[in-house]
């Protein structure tokens, strides 16, 4: 089995992005699955192209995109991507979409094929905070998650894909009082645990754990 | 113009639900629009039926569902409803769905027809915290928002509908330390402001404000 | 019985201070006690002088100072004032002390004579969030609380005094996302409840409720 | 120079306490100072006796007590200890004091002799969140900080001492949603940085950084 794992580069006022830093430190093999790692740009109109080429080059069974979720306390696998771009800030190319669909001929939303409850449980079992999120936002993170799902819909029907958000690193919150963080080592441990769950649940669907969010 | 506004009854460990309390106190007319108010049960398999009957009875131009979002700091119009039920707790009929689609023949998600950015801006202009949310959760709030959208898709193509979450009331956080709340009077002011925005934007779509969430 | 209640004027970037706004709206009599209300300036080197004169003029049995605690979720009676000025921002006269004792001949700290647990319980009973705080900070709030205690120590041994912090108002958090607030009406209700507790506990000391903070 | 560093054992519902875990992992020498490490019990009536004996045995120049502050986001050197015990929960001996002074003949509060602003700055410079706190609570953490100051007041006038709180570990927040944490490795880095600042500022007092808290 082959799993393509992507990580965004830094954006906004941050000089570092935990996503690509953690992805770079992942082992090359997890539970027998080969891990292929790539950096992708925090650019709406370019990130999908980079992932698309990597899918063509590597023919992975799974794609897992990793992104930074500043302000979240936990590692959060995402359940759904929506057909909507709306930038609170400009991306690294200076582009700031407003209220725009990503693909006119795409579904309103796509659900991930990943076993998100099993992934969250595996992260918790590794001693780290985690829960399944039902929003990836409206910035590049939701964008790339949606774009890969759109590729599955139109071009790679066998592929399975999803997204996981991770918190700020400690050095990112030095000037952001009362903001949660997680260390890079913990990010690596957590992502590795989540990927282990993907491998173990392969072909079995997700677990039936109690979850959901009231709002 | 006629606007049907619904509010859920209390659920879980709470004896009160700010949603129905605020809805009951709304004026009967806002910016010239007639406001029809109904209480709906916090029951997955019943709330849609009640709203459906109210739509048939009242033939509204708009439906706005109001629900409690414990833990949120702001009044939050919702952008999207997803085809997914997953109960962290049982509903008022003791039913607790897990990982279930709401309608097999429904879209993965539906976007609201309401001008959510204009609604949030109107609430802010009224001196209250607000932002557009991109998740209504996976409990009855998302469920009813999705169900009304499904009705629009299948039966009422002219109808426009959406959802707004509101925080806990102060007396709900007496035993929940460090949890945000908003007073009932502020809820009424905020919902009224949001409805005013719906009326004013009728036929014009949403405003182009900067918004979106990074995650 | 006579109770002098003081409220600070606005400071920093805020055009309004919930403290003086709430104080102005208090009833003139609570549980039979006469309530005397004054506004005091957010100025280290002036606020104590204003309160001192008001004590001489009014000869109150109690002094209760009210101040804004941006970021707190609850109405919080303060247990202790420390002999230390340290301004994160300048006061309204442009003065920003660093690491300075308030009075060289004062105690390191003074405990309030007010029944703070009874006050917090009364606020909770009124349906509003409350707990006893063990820090009034190092800005003008701690300063005035300390100064009045110093006056008790040196000049008015019969006087009893204390401080209560209150959260931001809703309109103060419109541009401060994810920040708690409380309405002015709730502030008035909460302060009134706390003062009622002061009157009822007069001569009896505080209640023995479980309280305290782990850190 | 010799520095005695103490860490509390686990208490309440937790099986682990980051304080003693981090203390055990500190280097034996920091900036040339010898580090002596001891575990102390989370017991009001015993912890001071253990530290007192360790002071007699080791004759340290400094004592730094480390304790857990569940819910805090940062490593927080404490400025002041108050003469007040009030247990929200019982200690490890089942004792739960209410509204009690620690020493009838002690000061109302004692300020630390440690350069707390320099310590916080050193932690920030190490890439970790930190600020100076003005409350150590009313549980055993404040108790031991006060007790050591009382010993300085009555018995060891040359000794300098203080306290630093550290957040939950990641595995402690697995079942505490939306609660901040810090890794054990980061705790060790942060405490080491704080101790380095103590050594470097020895004989120089604290730095004049802007600090303080508004409330």
C-alpha cells in the first residue's frame, strides 16, 4: 500500500508551518505502507496541480493532506470538504477569493473516504488530543481537500483521500497569548497513529464510536 | 413577505433552550416582513415533519431555524448543512444515530440561500458578536437545516432557508466554568438584526465582505 | 448602612467601561443599605485620592470598587490586593509603572473584609457566572483595591472594602473574536446580588462554601 | 551555586503530574549551577516539612518549586504567594482546608525573590509560551510557595525562592476537550531556560520588561 502525505508551506505572518515540518519527519513506512511525502504551496490556484501530479507520479492508494489549524487544541481529521472558497487572508500568491465555488460541476461537498473516527481514536490512544472535525474552513485546507475529492469523483475512482488539521507549534504561540499548541514530536506521533488507523481499517470502513458534535 | 422562524425545545441536561426562548420573544413583524414562530422538538425523526407542516400551513418565503450552540461565543449564521447524522448524545426521543446519511437521494451538502455575511454584519452592527460558521455540527441542528434544504430541493424550489446558532444563556453556564454566554435580550436583538438583513438583501444575494475561516 | 460603590472610566482602546456603566444603573438602596455611586479615573496617581475624598464625604460602612476584566467569563469578587504596580499599558494620564510597590510602608498584600464566597454564591443564585478570584492583576484595579485597604490599615479601621471584576460588554467583543462578554443588565443584576450578600452577611463573616482554585 | 528544584506528585484524578516528571528530567547542572531535585507530596501538612529538610540537607542558594496548572496555556513563574489555604479538592491525605491562614504570624503575602520577568523572557526566547502570573491559587502550590517564603522570613534570610506553574501534559487532556497542554520535553526545556535566567540574573534583580496583567 502507498500513502501520499502532503504538507502546506508557511503562510500569513508565520515563518513556519507545522504541517510540512511534521510531514517531513514522518517515517517512510507505517504499518507496512509506503509513505510518500510532498510539500505543497499555500496557493489556491496551484496546490491542486501539485497534488495531481504527485498522484500521477506515485499512484498512491490514499492521499492524506495535513494543514495547520491555528487555535485548535487537537489533531482533527476532517469529515467533509465543501465547494466554497472564501479567504480571510490572501494566499501566498496574493489571491483572496470571496464566496466562490471551487468547481461549478463539482458536488456541494464531498465526504472523506478515510476512517476518521478510527483515526481520532488512534491519536487519543497515542496520548494526544483528537476529535473528528466537520469543517475544514474555507481557505486552502478545505480547498485542497475538496480538490482531491473532485479528482476522485472525476478521474481516480479507486483513490481514497482526506485531510487532518494540526495545532500551532509552541514557538508560534509565543506572541499569541492563551492559544493552544502542540510540539512537533507530538504532531509526528499523532499523524503516524492516524495513518496506522488508515492502514488497519483498509477495506473495513470506519469504526462505530460515539462521536459527532452538537454544533 | 413571510418568514417562518423555528426554535428547538430543551435537550440533554438543560431545562431551557435559548433558541425557543428567543424565538418566542421576537416581534411579529420585522422590516415589514411577517414573522411566524414555532417550537420544534429536539427529535431527529420528528423535527422535519413539524417544519414541513408549518411550511404547508404558512407558505413562508423564508425559513430560519434557530438552535443552541453551547460553547460558542457568538451568534453564528450557518453556511452549509451536511447529509450526516451522528449523535454525541441521544435526542429527546432517546434516539442516537451514528454515521448515518439523512437522505440517500439527497446532496452531500446544501448551501443556505440566506445572505449569511449580511446577517453576521447586521448582528455586529447591533453591537453583538457574530461570524459565519461553516459547520452546524452533526446533531439535530444540522439535521433540520439539511432537511429543510432537502425540501427545497425536492418540493419547494422557491423557498429560501437557513440556520443560526446562538450561545448558552447566562443561567446555563452557572455550573459550566469558563463557558461563554449571551443574554436572552441580546439573542432577540441579534436574531432580529439578522432577519432584518434577510429582508433587506431579498433578491440581492449576499454582501461581498471579507470573511471565511482559515480552518 | 451605607455602601460606596465606585466604577472606573474607560481606558485603553475602549470607549466604554462596563464598570462605571453598571455602577450608574445600580439602585439607590439594596436590602436597606444606601448605595452611593461615584466614577473614578483610570489613573494610578489619582484614583485613590478620589475614593479617599468620597470616604471622608460619605462615611460609608463598606466600599466596593468595580472594574473591567477583559477576557474573564464571570463576575469575580477579589480576595486579595498586592503591593505591586506593573502596567501592561499606560493609564489615562500616560503613566505606566513597572515593578513598583504601591506603599513602602504597606503590607505585602491585604485580604478583603468582604464575604467573597457569599457574594459569588449570590451571583450564581441570580443565574449568572461567578467565582472568587485570587488576583486583581497589577493595573489600576489591584491598585485601588490595595489603596483602600491601605486606608483601612492606616486611617479607617472600621471600614470594610473589596473589589469585583466584571467581563467585557457585548459591544466590546465585536472586534475581539472568541472573547466572553456579559450584558450590562446582567452586570447590574450581578453586582446587586453581590451587594445584597454583603448586607446579609454583615457581622457574620463569610460562608464556608467549597471554593478555592487549584492554580 | 546550588538550586533545589521540587516537583509535586500526582493528585486528584490524574495518574501523572508534569511537575515531578519534568523535574526528574532536568540536567544536573544548568549554567554552572548544581541542580538538586526532589519529589514532594501533594499534601498540605507534609510538603513543607519535606522541603524544609531538603533545605537543611542541601543548603541551596535558591529553591524553585514546580507545580501543575491544569488549564493554563503557558509556563508561568509566580510573583506572589498568599497566606491562605482553600482546597477545591482534598489533597492526597484527604485534607481539604477552607478559608484558612497558613501561618498566623506570617505576612499576608510574600513576593518571590526570583527574577520572574527574566524567567518568562527566557522561556519565550526558548520558543515556548510564558508570562508572569500573579496568583498561584489557594491549593498546595500556593501553600508550598508561601511556606518556603515563611522559612526565608523566619529562618533562612539568605535563601531566594519561587514557584513556576506548568500546563497539563498531552495525555492528561485526552479526556479534557479544548484544554491546553505542553509536552514533557517542552516543560524540561522551559524550566531549564527559567533556571538559566535565575543564574544569570543572580545579584542583579529582575529585568525591566513591560509586563503586568490588566486583571
